[in-house]
C-alpha cells in the first residue's frame, strides 16, 4: 500500500478546508483573523442527533466537532458547553481522517491520547471515548461525532453501529442545509426567469426530499416493529428522529415554494468528475441493474453545480433507459472548455430519428416507441432550461455507429 506524499497530504487538506468554507462551517479564518469564537448557528436537528448519540452510547456528553486547519469547533454539544480549542489539543483531530469509528474504554491507556489535555486533567478527564468521522458523499472529512465520559466503559457492537448511523445523519443535515442555502442565495442575487427556476425547483425538490423521506419511512418501520417496546428508549429515539426529519422536510418545502417566485443560477468552479460522482450515486440502482459502463473525461467548469448535476442526472438516466435491449449500456460524458463550455453525453443505444431530435427537447413530448420506458417528457425540457439559464443551448445528434449524442453548451467559461 503506497503512502501519500507530503504534497498530496497538503493538497487534500487545502481541498478539505475549501469544503468547510463552501459549507459555511468554521474553517479557521475570517477576514484573515483567527477565529476565537463560534460563528455557526446550530440547527436543532443537530442537537437532537447529539442527544441521541449520548443516549445510545450511555456516555455523559457528546459533541459535533468541525476540524479546521488549526482549531476544533464544537458546533453542537450536549452535556458540555460548546467551545473552540486548538487542533493540537483536540482528541478527534488524531482520528477524524481514519474513515472508521474509534471507540476506547479508557483513553488514558491509548498512546495517542494519554498525554492529551482532555485526558490528563489539563482540560478534562476523559476516559471512555468514541469518535465517528463525518464524511461527505464526496469523501471529505469535516470533523467528528464524539461522545465521552470520565467513567471507564466499553461500547458494544449495537452502540457502535448506532453512533455510525447517527454520524451519517449529521452529514445529511449539513448537506441539506448547504443545498437549501444555495437556493436562498440564488434568490437574493438575481431576479431572472421565474419559470426557469420553478422548473428547476421541482427537480431539486425531488433530490432534497428523497433522503428525508427515506429517514421518515425507516423510522415508521422501526416504530411498527414489534421488537421495539413502545415505552422503551428505542421508541423515544425513533420519535426524536421522526420529529427532526419532519421539521427539516417542512423547511425544505418552504424554501422551495419561496424559490418559485424568482431566482437564477449561481456559477462556481467545479470539476466534472465531482459532479458525476453525485450523479452516479443517484443512478446506481438503474446502472447496476443494466450493467451500464459510464466513463467521464474530466474538466474544470464554471457552472451552477446543483443545476448541472440535475441536468446530467437526466441525460445519463435517459442514456441507460433507452439503451439497446440485450446489450449493457455504454455511456461517455465528455467536457471541452474553450470560449464556451460544452458537455457531450454519448450513448450507443437505440438512437433518435433525425426528424424527432428537435421535438424531444420540447416539454411533454414522448416518442411512444415499442419497448421504451414510461415517462412524462419533462426531463429533456428541464435540461434545455438549465442550459438556457447558463446562456447556452442543447442539441441532439446521432452517435457514429448508432446511438444518441446530446451536446450541451453551458455558456462562457469566464
């Protein structure tokens, strides 16, 4: 197994700090001055998840830590007051990039922590300790969900699994908060094309509400499980999760309803490979079922990340759905950047008759061919509106040897 060079480690850390800044989490500097106080408004959902983590683990206290270049920020805390400490003093800074849970019955017996001020009495007297990394869907470590106690205690397998589940929910809340804020900021910056944003909001609504709907669905199944005692602690935990997810869902719906009255795109620098990672996660059930092979030629783009993600989800899904029966779909996503930014989604499937290529870009148009899956004819029309919002356009051509190539002009690169 090869080790990362010092340069690679530094680049990864810089990329991680950029994500913290993008998420509006504490990231080490504000106007080039060190941060010495918390500057983050904690959503009640995060506090609920920390309370659950404390109950599941049986510990005395729990926190959500954000690890910056030189500090640890406790953005949600139960059993202790939230605070900021140096990264050198932080226990979780030693393990938050490990990719897995760290659980110790007695941290004073671990050489990584024996001399730590949170363990040796300098700041606290931590003994039992568990830390779960907070990893985004793109693989960046934001910090940790941490529980601790001055009493020596061992976590069992179910408690460890419970903490890992809660850590994933913390990341879901942070990512939903980030996406919701992007929508609000788009409204504040511009007032263009109410109809365009309404169509986009409908698609984003689907993408935002899916994880929350899944949380609510599994919570309801848990509450119906006869193995869960209605008066026991597990039932209380499920009730708290259901309440938190319901509040987040209501917030998302309110923001999306507001977004329909106006707004526009917000360009930022993104890599096509990063956007496609999210797309591939969304189409995974479809691609796995058909053994689809999807390749990406990477490039750096100046686009509205959320809208281009929705565009590529539509185009890649269509390329899989309309593949040649009996043959695994083969799809290429290619970017070229010159005076304009151009994406090409190339498939080798059924293809579209030249007479229909312009017509399929119109709303509610379906070709009604034998063997085609059901649809509402909105997907490609939504892509046309996203391209137009980027000062570009979409065209459909044939792929040499058979298939369809969708060419998306996303406007100027600068």
